[in-house]
């Protein structure tokens, strides 16, 4: 694993992954392909932009010519595919782009990897690998009991999760049909630095700091299983190096919280660190998300037993680190929430 094509590296998890990898390995090159949608932000990568081991390519994963050139020009041996439309609410109002990027973009990447790496019928260059970064949302929703395992049937509900499940099935098909060396990871909800404030944690934090209403969908008792982003990055790295080909690995740290608990945790932190006047009076229960999944919960036994992965950051530590990062980086928040974000916010929450 030397020349790594990271897609979507200017987004939340991708940028954390690039920081992690360049910190951990002196002898790699990372080629980051990102088209810089509203969610892609070059500011996330300022710390590495002059690193000779880092290359940025401004391109769409659906652009076959550019992707083929990337494989050839940089002798790519590993793909870590993050690039996606990633927000469930946006997928409900505009599903088409989710099919274009998440399904067709993935298919294009698979074709380019296959073309670049194939040396004979069902045969590929030594040591090459494609990792699909997927989500637990492909499994659908849980009741009060049980967890998602790798054999849980796919049952996506939102256009986002449907597009991710479709992409996963194409990846599986390329492994089954053409023997392309692939792995798939399915992680639970991530939190950490550089997350775009359309997602629950940074959105609620920003609103709290601004004394704006805190929109909680429905009763707020939906459950998400939160993992610190760097733990996810370590899991992807392990799967890329040691995962068994053709396998799926679920990633999660048994950190289930209701949304309302998360919101209250954020209020408490802001009250302690920044503004004693904020409080739960800011919470506003708003119209629920359509088709809202009630609970996600990951069983991470397989990645633990096969690859020795365990999360290292507890929720209590990780959430404080994360919230403090946003408090320490107000310009970052300011930059990503000017312009188009305000129109988005108004459209999504104005009449909710
Ligand atoms: P994000 O929305 O923060 O970033 C997505 C990145 O992809 C952006 O930089 C964007 O510019 C880029 N991108 C979008 N369309 C592109 C295209 N056509 N060509 C090139 N680049 C494009 O997303 P994220 O939260 O960092 O998620 C990354 C991946 O991890 C996604 O595939 C997502 O499904 C998956 N995932 C996310 C979570 C989570 O909690 N955020 C959990 C599990 C899995
Ligand atoms: P989100 O961060 O969008 O992630 P996902 O939908 O992929 O799990 O949302 C996390 C949970 O928080 C989800 O149950 C929806 C809920 N939520 C709110 O209640 N209010 C909000 O403003 C947002 C963005 C999310």
C-alpha cells in the first residue's frame, strides 16, 4: 500500500483519514480526488497541502478520463472510496444526485480500478485493493434490541441509504464476477473535527452558540451509535491492509445515545465552557424526518476478532474534544456556514 487514491478527501471523514495516514506512515503518497461540493472544503487540508506526499486532483469520480489518468499517472495500488453525497435530509429533497454520485460514481471508479489493475482473466496486480467506505444505514432500522451484523439483510429506507446499498452491491458484484480485490466497511455515525454543520452535532453546537432554536426531529428518542472519526480511520486502514478480500466489516464502538441526549450534552458543554446563559429552553421539537430510522447499533465482533480493532476514544472524551475543536475554530465554522448554507438552513428548517 503505497500510492493511495482517496476519493472525497476534502470532506469530513476523508480529511481526517488523510491527516491520520500521513501522520502514521512516512512512505505513502495520497492522491485526493474531490470535486469540492458544498461538503468538500480545502481548508480541512491546509495542514497537509504542502506535504510532498500529498496530491490534490479537482475532479468528479464520475469523470472516466480523469479517473483513468489518476490511476495511470500515480501508479495507484489502493483506493479508499469516501466520495459521496452523505446527508439523509438532502437525499429526501433531491434524491437524483445521490444516484449519480453514490451509485454511478462508484461504478465508474470500479471500472477504472479494474481496467488499471487487471493483468489477466480474474487476475490483478499483486497487492492492489479497493475499499468501499459504506454505512450501517444500508441495514435499515433496529427495534429496541439487537445489533447489525455483516449478515443482516440490506434494507435501506432513505434515498441516501438506498444509494449506498446499491453501491455496495456493485462492489460485491465486481468481486463475485470479476474477482476484483475489494473490501467493504460499514460504520455507524461518526463525530469529530471538520464535520459539516448540516449533521446533528455541529448543527446543534452552532445553533446553541448563536442562541438559535435547536431542531429535534420528532420525539428525539431515535438512537444513533456514535464513533469518534479517528477510530473509524484506523479501522479503514486496517481493513485496507489486512482485511480478507471480498469481506464486509462493520465498524462501531457500542456508543448508543438518543438524539435528545446528544443535544443536552452539547448544551451542557457550551454552558460550561462558553456561555452560561444557554439552556434546554432552546430545544424545539420539529416535524420528524420522513421515513426516519429509529435505531442503529453495530456489532463490531468481526473486525475485533479478525483484525484486532477496538475503538480507543470513549464518547465522553471524544465529544469534549470535538466540541472544543469547534469552539477553537470559529473561522472554519463561519466560512462553511456563509452563503449557500444559510439558504439550505432556511429551506430545511424555515417552516418545520
Ligand atoms: P462529506 O459529505 O463530509 O464529504 C463528502 C466528500 O465527497 C466531499 O469532500 C465532497 O466534495 C466529495 N464529493 C461528493 N461528490 C463527489 C464527486 N462526484 N466526485 C468527487 N468528490 C465528490 O461525507 P463524510 O461524512 O465525510 O462521509 C464520507 C463517506 O463515509 C461517505 O461515503 C459516507 O457514506 C460514509 N459514511 C459516513 C458516516 C458519517 O457518519 N459521516 C458514517 C459511515 C459512513
Ligand atoms: P444526522 O447527523 O443527519 O445523521 P444520520 O441521519 O445519518 O444518522 O442525524 C443524526 C440524528 O439526528 C438523526 O436521527 C436525525 C437527527 N437530527 C435532528 O433531530 N435534528 C437535526 O437538525 C439533524 C440534522 C438531525
